[in-house]
C-alpha cells in the first residue's frame, strides 16, 4: 500500500499558503521543514506515526540533522512535531511542547492552515537561530506538503 496519495486535503490557495510558509521559514536557515497530512493516524500515538514518516521521507539524512516534521491526522485531530537530533539538542522538549499547545489552539478553532503556517514560521525562527543559512546551502528536502492516505 503506498505511503502517499495525490489528492490534497487543502485547496490550492491553502496549500500554497503552507508551502510559502515553509519556503519563508527555510530561507534564512540550513534547516528543513516538511509537513505531512493524512486523514487518520494508523497508530495510537501520533509521535510513533511521525517517527515512521520521518524515516520514510529520509529526513534524518540532512547535513546537520536539523530537519523537522509537522505531522497531522486531520480527522483524528492528532498531530506531532518531530525534530531530528541536531535541532532537538538545541531547543529541547519544552519548545516542541509549546508548539503543540499553540497548534492545538488553532485546530480547536478549525484554523488548520493558519495553525500550520504559524507553527512552520516559529520552527523556522528556531532553526535560523541555531542553523543559519549557508550561502552554498542547498534545499535538501522538497518544500511541498506530503499527503498520506
């Protein structure tokens, strides 16, 4: 069974808003951010699913281990944020917990796109602080939203 599907969960303008937030967040950092969206979480714990997706998207292979995955199971209203070891060592557990709290506030108001864009922006600020942009830096991971089943 394939991991990804082509039909998006968001309208084209909504998708573009999220992708633009990713591009802007990554513009000043060597870090990478991916957003993965699906209807249902196949695991009891969204963090476990995020670990699975992180591996399948090969996010652990960035130069400085500074990739971040924002995982969302919209119908289940589950979400997780997973940072690779490089960024996690810099920001610690409290940063991720606060991002999840903030994301949850947006989701309770059914403001999914605003919540994702805000979360991506804040992650980008932390990445910029600890992993500034390098002039010879390449975009190691695509900026598009990945849609699951």
